C-alpha cells in the first residue's frame, strides 16, 4: 500500500514539479517568468539562430567556448564561430548605457543569475563589444549593430 | 583540449611534415612547396616552421621617445594606477650611460621571447608556455599568480595585476591575480600584422624596430640579422632570445 501511494505521490508531483519549469523555458523569449534574455543582434544563418541549434547552445555553450579557448591560446586558432568575443559581439549591445556583466539584464548574467551559476570569464574578458584600432584594421569589428539591414531582412526573432 | 588529443595532433603533424619534406625535395632544388605565409588562415594551428623575432636598432632609438611604450599601452589598454612599482609594464625604455665617456643611449626592453624561457621552466601549473612559433605567453586560465616566473625572468619583463580591471580589450584579456607580459601582439601576428610597438616606431619613421620570421631566410628580419652585427641581452645565459639588439 505504501509503495503504491509513493508511486502515486511521485507521479502526482511530477507535473507539478516540471510544468512551471518547462513553461518558463518556453516563454523565456516573452520574458514571462524565466530570465530576461536580451535578443541577439543577428542570426548565424538563414536557417539557424545561433552558431549551433539554440537548445544545444543552452545546454553546452560552455563546452564550445572551453574547446575554443585552448585552441586559441595555445595553438593560435582564431576562428570566430565559437569565439567568446563573437558571443559578446552578437549578444551584447555596444551602446554606452548597455547593461554590464554585473547586471541581470546582461545576456550572460541573466541566465547565470537565474540558474545560480558563478562564472569568472569577465574578470578578464570584455563584457561588451569594444571598438579599437586593431579591430578596425582587421575588419573584425563588424558589430551587428552596424548592420541593421541584415537584421531587417532576416527578421530578428532570435536571442 | 586533452593531452591525448594533443599527442595525436603532434603525431599527425610529424607525419605530414615528413611527407611535405619528401614532396618538397622532389620538385626542384630551392623550390619549396610549403611557404611560410605572413597571415595564416584563421583555423590553422601555429607551427614551429615560423619563429617570430625582433631586431631593435638602438642607434635609431631616440632618447626621450616612447612611441613604442605608448602604442603598447594603448593596444592592450594598460592603464596605470599611479603605482609605478606595480603598474603593468610590457615594454619600457631603458637608459644606459657609459660612466667613463658620458655616452647615453636608450632602448626598449620587452619580453625577449626566449627559445629556452626560464619563466616556462619554473611555472608550477603550465600556465607559462611557449607557442610553437616561439611566442612566450601566459595562459591566464591556468595561472595561479604565484609569480615564480617574475622571479625567474632575467629581463624583468613580467607584471602581476594587483587591481580589478574593467574594459579590457577583447583580443587582450587581462585580470587581477595573474601574471602577464608582452605577447608580441599575438592577436596581430596571427592576423598577419606586426606588433603595435613596431608599427608605431615605423609610422613615426624611426624604423628602429624590425619584426619578422627568423626561420625565413628571406624575411626582412633575417636579412638584417645576417647583414649587421647584433647581440642578445645576457646572451651568456644561453636562452637564445627572440629579440636582438644592434648598437649595444
């Protein structure tokens, strides 16, 4: 009897436990009860929002960044797809009054606050797009904010 | 990346390297299939085919000019905190005076990017390392801030960051509790450019600094090194520095 009631109890609880979380996840873009996630400035491609499918990025973005980190620092690999700098360039506004990483409105900090994750990336790394002489020389300062046309054409329904 | 995959990469590189050598020999004497390009593709791994180096002509280095230092500070956003004894300093002007004759000369001193860097020898975590192309760097993800490397460096080239920083450059992450030093502007080198100090010196027409590949006999640097007498600072230590000086 106890066994059965336990099972019933567990199954009875499950929807109660999971439904709000799933609802929060699904409505994150609408900012209902989940974290406030600022929209990205552009899409990765016509068919894909981010550099990998969005679900994959939500679960595993840290792995991509970690692999890229070692390849860049030790082996000089400078591809942009998984570069932390490009995350920031696309997900953070370069406006002077844009939220910094200590704000819950900052793209990275919004979810990390929500999920209780502490990161120290931004003790060293820039938490927002920066203009500099080097970046303008190499043309890698193509901050999406300066390409409104691309956004308008493709629709900015991503994050 | 794990050590295992690194070993795989080394093996692959060794094998492909010997294959390339065989092919190169087959073409014609003096004609090489592999060419050391100045700007490597973004996804290419750096190799020891290249060794980056620098020649500083102290005869052309003007007393009182610190364009190289200013350019470095600007490039990497090295701000001071009004504490000269601990403020970060990647390149500095040193003044030498011959006490007997009174002759004064100045020269910039930066990380000498040794072939056998003592900073790498003493690092307990492997944070201090030499890239395959000879650039000596600190992996600040691994650095624990013990500062052994600062003690070991005969050139006083390294700095420790004592303060929390903000607004670092995207290509030059810097943070409290880690050691740092000149990177030969590795982000620029990977993009096929010269370091900021060299660019500034050349832009002002001083032309006291030459940067290039010491493994390429036809590079401007190699030609100058071949043509003129140059010295390494403290060559007696046998570190085989990447930075050479003329006129000292």
